[in-house]
């Protein structure tokens, strides 16, 4: 048995067992990623799709994902590779792609506007070792690295990868402990600490998906954006306020009212310079 150090859960994983994220196991008394190099998704995306609006606008970036996640968002749009029953079947089918092979693909698409690699789709940090190995090679080749994450990771994990990162989009899913611990099975404080440290090292943009009846109050948006503005260069941190559509395990409510998204975006602009609406 060994204790995983990736996130606040500190899962005690038995030999041959699996952690909460379904991506880490114990082998010879040591926790290792069982999703290392196992790729479920690979695409050349517009950088704006990450979403990043103030980092190389108009560029494209090679985006890849594996499987596993350490949250349990019932509205997950990538549930097949995050935490649904499909995860283990995905693990069996996923093709192995070494960091060296990934770099070759990234370089191949340079003439199509590719600026580097984005680690995305599932939660990349549950397999941060692969992210680190790939990002080091990509950076050495003069290309950019982008992390798209829920920010649920210890600062020790951030310290492992941040020397190689050029930009991040981090989900700040809400701003109450009840929302994080109840609906998402997460820990808001860990995400806040992750963001607070990340903004000191690279370009960071934040995303908040607005769920009707959960995190859609003006008061919560005011509290969240006041905290963002208090960070290093906080008023310049871009925030994406996105509209929810029913999916996965959350089909019990309608899509977020567009007017509500716009209202919350206007509220955010009282504190932040760069606020964007999504899915509207």
C-alpha cells in the first residue's frame, strides 16, 4: 500500500489497486500513473477552444487527453474518459504514445499553425508525470505548452510541471465550499491555492460554468471576482463565464438562461478587465 500525493484525497492505494481518479495505481509499494502515455483523444484545435482568448489568438494547438479525473462533476462533458463506467474500457483501448512520438506529431503540424501541445480533455494532472515528460521535450523544441485543468492538485505537483508551462486554463467552478465538496466531490481551497501560485509563473485564464440553481448568484460572482482581482495582476486575469447545457448525470434542469450568463459577466467586469461569455 502507498499514499498518493497528487491531490487532497491522499488515496491509500493497495498493491495493484486503483485511486479515486481511476488513473493511479500502486506497484511495488509506489504510486504510479496507470494512464501514462495512454491517449484517448488527439486533435488540432483552435487555441480559443481551450479556452484561451489572450494567448496567441488565432493559433492552433495539438490537444491530447488520456483518462481519469479526481472530481465527480455530474455535468461532465468528457465523462467517457473522465469518470464514467467507460473509463476502464477506454484504458484497455487507448493507444500508447511516447513523449518523443508526441513531439514528432506536434512538429509535423507546425506548418498548419500549431504552436505546441495542450494537455486537456480529461484531468491531465492525475497523470502529471507524462505531462512533465512531454512538456519538457516540447519546450526544448521551442514550442508552447498549455494545461487545461480543474486545479485540484497539490502545489508539489504544480512545481513539477510549471517550469515547462506557458499558459493554463483552470476551472474555478464556483466559490462556495458547499458547491465544491457536495456536487463536485472536490475542495475549493486547493483549487484557489493552485490558481494563486500558477498566476505567478505563466499566463492563466479561468473558466466558470454557470449551473442554474447552484453557482449562479450575483453575490457569489462578486465574491469570486473580488478574490481573483486580489491575486498577482489579478484584474488582468481573463475569466470565461460559460453557459451550461444538460448532459451526463445532470439533465434535471434547463440550460442556463443566456440573460443570466450576460448578467454575471457584467458583474465580473466590475472587478476584472477581460471577461468573456461562452456557449451563448
